[in-house]
């Protein structure tokens, strides 16, 4: 039970960190303006670190690092495509 909660919190922190980092990019398509670089990247980095620390409580630290990196890479790859799909859907609704 506790392990499942830690996994959920670790995943949430890792997702939040990856999203924060993505939203600081100048060409992101989720917000009208990108987040301010320094605060957004700081928040994203701290969330990713928190995610790794949480993963480390239930996994070996190396496994936790690879898990964090895998989730982050998946999101950093998927978020631009989801943003483009969202923009296309909005343009189709407007026409």
C-alpha cells in the first residue's frame, strides 16, 4: 500500500518536473507564452530531483535514475506532439 503511494508520488513529481521544463521552451504550444526560464527550470529540476528521491526509496538508486529518465524522455517526446494535436483540434473547431 505504502509502496504504491510512493510510486504514485514519484511518478507525479517526475511528470510535473518534465512538464515544467517543457513549458519553459520558447516554442511550446501549451501556453500562450512560455514560463519564465529561471523559475520554471528551477521548479522542474527540483520536481525531477524529488521524483528521483521518491523512486529511490522503493527502488535501487540506479534503477530510480533510469526510471526517472525514461519517464522524462517519454514526456519530453510526447508533449510537443500533444501540443500540435491540440492546436490542430482548436483550429478545426474555429473554422
